[in-house]
């Protein structure tokens, strides 16, 4: 049963990451494809293990809670983060002068990057522990 849950979480993460990358051209506040994928995988797996066993089943596994949670988290991340095209164009601009205002902006970007990185890794650790605990408890 645990293998089926992992495979469903993997499938949902692949499908939703491809959907958000290709259709919306946005994978959340993190620029990488893989960070969005890993986050959706663990959200789907943890929710599939801990949510109430309701909805449609496939091979004895209730897959709807994991899919719904991964879709909502992906939608939330994609909607609150700026568009990837805007990120690329802001990086491509050449600024010959470096004023104090731009240095302050660079510092703010660095702080936001550190905070988002800390949020991502702590969220990932918590979700992984929840998924592992859900699998172990069901055994």
C-alpha cells in the first residue's frame, strides 16, 4: 500500500509541475523546476497518508486528497509569486551605475532569498517527516 501511495504522489507531482511550468510558466517563488516538484511530491504524499480515507480509490489507495492538496499548494505558490518572464527580464537589464537605492534593493533581494530558502527547507523537512510518520503508523 505504501508503494502505491508513493507512486501516486510521484505521478501527481510530475503532472502538476508540468502543468504549472508549461501552462502558467510559473513554478512558485523558487526559480527551479525541481524545488516545485519536490515540494508538490511531499505535499501529496503527506496528505495522502494523513487525510481522511475518502473519495475514489485505485488499487486500494484513496488518491483524491493527495491530488487536491498538491493542486491547491501549487496554485497558491504560482499565484503569489511573480511571473517567471518578469524575473528573467529583470536579470537581463544592464545597469551601468550602481546607486545606493539599487544596493538597498540588492540587499532586500538577498534577504528575501535567504528567508524563502529557510522556509522551503523547513517545510520540506516537516512534510517528509509527516509522510514517513504516516507510512510507519499505517504499517
